[in-house]
């Protein structure tokens, strides 16, 4: 019978590489999610114009879109933080492994 409870080094490395790829996709997904959310929230809020009003008006107190806008701002911010973290880790790893003269 095969022991499936052990995690070997190559399996862990594959999982880490897969997670990194998923984190890199946040760099593409976050701005698209944010832009689409702002467009949709702007359509929901009465008398809102993307040309004349700021995005922060979507989340102002008392607005119909206040709670969904807060959620969108937090989620997109967390996605950007995750992407920034993985990029910073890749840059610092590259910096550490470069040959010195």
C-alpha cells in the first residue's frame, strides 16, 4: 500500500510554483476587476457620471453603493498587495542569486 501522507520536496516545489503563477495573475485580474466594478457601481448609483464624478463618491456614506464599493476597494487592494508581495519576493530572490564580481 502506498503512503500518501508524505509530502516530498518536489511535490512541495510544484505547489509553490503553481501558487506563484496564481499570484502573478492577480496583477492582471485586480485592475480589470476594479475597473469593471466601478463601471457597474456607477450604473447602479443614480445620477452618477464617470466623467463628472470621482470614484470615491461611489463609497460615500449614505450612497446606495457604499457597502459594495467598500468591498470592491478592499478586495482589489488585497489582490494588489498579494501581487506586489510575490513580485517583491521574485526580485529579492533574483537579487540574491546574481553572481557578484
